[in-house]
């Protein structure tokens, strides 16, 4: 009688484990399909528009850098770059900061 009850318990555990595995596989399959759909939608829509926007930004940067390269390198250019990019000032200039 004891072997019979142990056998039923073992069979019940195996059946429950099998059901759990099947449910988990089905759930993962649904999640996989949803992710594949999201990837497909992303590739169709945002990939092209995102690349176009990035291309436009890079073209603007290239144009700006070409303008900078075309400028002559004289004292005025050096002073302007020192002020704009490095935050430097000439000795007689005084900088006032607003508390805002």
C-alpha cells in the first residue's frame, strides 16, 4: 500500500511538472512572438527616420566644420575661438556673472 501511494505521489509530481513546463513554453512562445512583432515594427518605422535624422545632424556638423576651416586663421579668429570655446578673456575685460 505504501508503494502504491508513493507511486501516485511521484506520478502526480511528474504530471504537475509536465504541465508547468508546457505552460511555461507556451508563455515564452507568446512573449517571443510579441518581441518579434516589436522588432519588425521598429525596423520598419523608426530605423529609417532615425537614420535620416542622424544623417541630417551629421551633414549640419560637417557644413559647420567646413565653414570653420574656410575662415582665415588670424588674430581675430584666435581671440574669438579662445572666448567662445575656452571661456578666456583679454586682460582688460571684466566678466560679471548674474546670480540667476
